[in-house]
C-alpha cells in the first residue's frame, strides 16, 4: 500500500525536544513550570502584548472557562455558529445552558451577521436575551469581525472568539483571537502548531487570566490545607507539553507560509474546476486547511473515495451543528449556506509537511473529475 498522505499531521521543528528535555533535566514534570510561563509569554508576544494568555489542556476547556467567566448559567442561551466542530457548542451544554445555532454567510463560511441579528431580536422578543455569542474563524478564515462586533456592542452581548483554527490569521493586520471579549486557541495534533493536546484562553486583562487559572487549577483557595469555595477543573497545560509548544512557536511563521503555499498550489492547478474560499479585502487566512466546493454531494463523495483508494486522507466540511442528532431540538436560524457547504465541500491534505510530489498526486486525482 502507498504511504499515507494525512489531512494535517503534526510537524516538528527540531527544538521541541530541547525544551522537553529541559523539563526532564530540571525535574519539572509537575503540571506547571517554566515551559508553561515561557509558552504563554511567546503567545502573548506573537498575538499582542496587551493580551493575557492562560495555557490550558484544550481549546474546549478554554471555551468552557470563557462561558463561566461571562457568568453563563443553567437555562441561559448562547448564540453559536452552526457550521463548526462540536467542541464549539459542547461547553454550552456542560453548564446546562442552551445553544442557539446561527447559519453562515457565503463570503467567509462563518457566522452570518444578518442571521445573527435576526436570532438576537427573536430571542429578545421571546423574553430571553442571549448571554454570549460564540463565533468561529473556520479553516483559518476570519469571520466578519467588524459586523459581529458591531452587533455585540449594539445589543451588549459579549463575544467568545473561537480561533482554534486561526492562529496567525488576521483582519487589517490585527491578529485573530483579539477581537472578542475572550479568544480561544487549540494546539491539538492536527492544528497549525501543536502541543500534542492543548489550548489557550486569550483574555483582555490580567484579572480575567487570574480567574481562569484559579478555575483551571481546581479552584483551590489560598490556605495551607486544601480548601475549595468554587467548583474547579483540571484544565492547565502540563510543563512537558508546553515545552513542545515553545519549540513550535519558533517555526509558526514557516508553518503559515507552507499552508498558504499549499493553498496557492491547489488553486493554481484546479481553479478552472473547483471553487475555493477567497480572502475578503483586508483578511489574511493562515489557510490551516485548503477546502474546495464541488458540484454536488455525489461528486464530492466520488472524489473522496478516489483519494481514499490511494491512501490519501480527505474529509467533508464540518456537518452543521443544527443537523447533528445531539442538537436536533435546539433553536436554529438557518439560511441554507452551511448545509450546502457540507454537502459539496471537501478538505484536502494541507499539512505544512506535505511535499510537492504529494500535492501533485492529489491534484492529478482531482483533475479526473
């Protein structure tokens, strides 16, 4: 069998092992330590020195903590982008709150501002003003930050900015993760950089970060004994994994350049046959995954199976949350965009370690259709 071509595999830079070894040599195998502090500092320097970042065990944990910090409680409503991975919506249910799903716009494939305002007005009319908005920068493409921030201010509803797939993406030179009240990052194994498993919460002030870390370390009160006045969580990133993150930050710009080069390669070879998501004016996408739109569900599946037959991993675009069995009964404000994207869209291998030979073999299969 041919060697597997993965959708998005981890790509080490070389210095990660140095920081991991440092943790072993100094016996900082305990959950926290110098690597965690330095990784957070590196992220803050990259994203913006006015940010305050807490390194956590996952992006999902970061969303959960952001909701708690926004005082989301049982029976509250949270507006959530429907076209996303379930991790964007699951933490809403952790708190006993209700997700209200909002469809996408064709320009970015992300939350549609028109549908968002329709949803806000209808929920208010029904007597339940939403507590928060979770908007997602999908596949590295920023959502419409200008219009969604305008709606956030107009209706005084805070925004949780899910940038799990968008580290390095920006709008008018401002980095994604810094537009909302809280930003979310993920360092899962398939992301643009990885800590094996991990994530981060981006806060706008030091006090919010302090609260987040308190909750993420089992909410232990200051006392010589173990005393707890709040429910806490085991959500901090370990010092060993943060060492991987420190090494990965050193090659982040190279990884972004490689992903964007992949996108340009695919587009140049296939632009006559497939539709690609273009960057709106002022937008910069890290192109975490390159995605195409085909003519139909049937054609998408033929392509996917043809790639699979050659041991090449591809994947349909996210199945919208409002179509998921677990969320079938939840309110939704739908325009049909995300369902069409799911039916026709395919994610292509986009790893920064993909070779030109591998990309060419994928293009040749796609050209048959």
